[in-house]
């Protein structure tokens, strides 16, 4: 076969492949955009990963987790989310699970083309919620972003419960298992750490019989 003809055929094939990829990429991007709903206004920022919309619905930013009230970096995360989207129109994208057990919508939030979920992780205001990785369609992508964020923001916070097996509050005489729901609600400034039940009881604390 003539070398010029062969070169022309190869060129045509390359153009066809590149064009096909381009068309496929555009179709995938259009599909992603079509999965988003909105725009809708954010009327309240509850904390670093939860918001209220003008239609009365509450949204939990899917795939991420920010500090709870009283925990290190709680105020910073809440304020950052407020700066980003409070009183602004956003778009929503549903995750694999639609609604959580508290009837909150599980969504990825977009301000224009900016993914707020990813941004909160990238800048160290949120961690990836590993507990729900099977329900998070962007879990792997979020984990890659998280790797780059370590060493800033909430990653610099020390964990006051790190060496505790049981904890109590300065405002109470009851001790709790460190992983219990009640224990997690004790503010760091009121936290009393114990390595054993014996240590807690020697300090004058008693078991929470009704917890």
C-alpha cells in the first residue's frame, strides 16, 4: 500500500478516536450536569456540613464530616461554609442514598462549577466520612483530596479523648464509655479522662446506669 495512503488512513483513525473521546467526554459532563437540581437559595448554615434551603428542606453535605459543637475547629468550619454559600443560590446533586435517618437530603453542593464538599475537604475544614463510604459515589476522589489536606485546618487539632477509655464531665459525677453518644457531647473544656473504671470510681465518679 502506498505510504501516503497509509498515513492518511492512520490520520483519519486518530481524528475519529479523538473526536469520539471528545464527544463521550461532553456527554458524560452533560449527564453530570443533568443530575443536578437548582438553583435554590441557602437560608441557614447549621454547622460545617448541614444547611437549610429556602424550600424548607435540610441538606447534609454528603461524603464529608465536620467537627461537632464544642469540638476543635467547629466554629471555623461553620464560618467557612457560611462564607461560601449562605444566602446564595446553589445546585444540588444526589448521592447514592437520598435521605439520611434524620430526613436530611444527602447532596453534593455546587456554587457555579465549584464543589463545596470537595472544597471543604481540600482546605482542611472537613474530613471524608469513611463510615458511609459505600453510600458515597465520590468517595475515592474525596480521599485523594483529603491526602493533600492533612497537616492543615482540623488535622492540626489534638484529640482530648485519644488516651481515654472512659470520660466524665466537670459538671457531673457520672462516667461514660469514651465512644458513647453522651461522651461525645461533653465539651473539651469540661472533659475528664480516665483509663479505667477503677480510675474513674477512685475519682468519685459512678457508672451511668440509665445511659
